[in-house]
C-alpha cells in the first residue's frame, strides 16, 4: 500500500472473494482491508482488519467494518467475529439484520 490517494477521495469498499476480504480504497489506492475465512458451515469468520498507517486517524477502519458487515447482512450471511477490532466495533454499533455467531469458548471476550 502506498499513499498517493487524494486527501479528499471518498472511501469505497468492495468485497474481494478471491482474497477472502473486503478491500477499502481511497480513489484507486488500497488503503485497508478486513479479512475473513469461510468456515465449514459457510459463515464468514472475520479474522483481521488493517488500515495502512498512512491513512490512520480518518475513521476508515470503522467505515470499512460497517460497510462490510452491512453487505454481509444484506446477503443473509452469518459472521463469526474473531478480529479484535470487529468485536469492539460490534460492541458499540448494530447492523440491521446481521446474523452473528459469537464464539463460545474459554478466553473469548466480547
């Protein structure tokens, strides 16, 4: 990831099933992503969210996660939140229609 995006570029999020992630773009530049794995039950297990340090402080991770989870809800899919950022975000926000399968195991904190 580089830092050539215009400062006023609108963030755009696109699902990238080939890479199992949602990509966040500013202009044509990849500024971040939220990775997921598809488990044996077809659920999307969100494992990692990252925004390029050059773009931090703009609220882009929240835009990325909100847009990704809204898309998942619209498709009627279920998520399993394992990424600490996604877990924290879900603790403060709701997405209408989102089906969440919270991990039920020792040591997992919501």
